[in-house]
C-alpha cells in the first residue's frame, strides 16, 4: 500500500472491494493509521510510516477473508444450483448459527460493523 513516499489509502489500495459495505470501514481505518503515522513522523520517527502497509494489510486481508466467506455462505444458503443441496443445507446451518448463537452473533456483528 506504499512505495517510497507514495501511500495509497482506501479503494486505491485495496485489490478487491470487500462485500457487505466494508469499503468505507477499510478506508477509514487506512486514514486513521496513516494520520497517526504522519503525526508521529513529525517527531522524527518514521517507524509508523514504514509499517503502514503491514499494519493496514493485516486488516484488509482479514476483511477479504470475511467477504469471501460471507459471499459463499449467502450464495449457498439459498440455491441448490450453486454447489448442490448438501452445501445449501450446511450453509443454512451456518446461517442459523449466526443468529441463534450469542458467541457467533457477536463475532459476526463485529465483522459486519467493521469493529473486528
């Protein structure tokens, strides 16, 4: 997400926009990390700018993994023609767990709201 003194943030830096409206969450996260790094750089320490890409990419790939999982789950839960009846039933079980299990719901809520 950086090359020399060029830093990319938000959609300019993310390869694939995540599903479930994560683009703004990721962009805001990038902006916060970058702003803190620039403020810290004014003290003469470039360590936060140097680690900008690594810091943001951990967050980006976490949401890419979530988006891929969520996309597959939603597609499978409603349509036998996607990956068959067995996968539809396991996807529906996963979907039900998200709303019936307090722990699963909290984790899902963190991902869907951008807090995880």
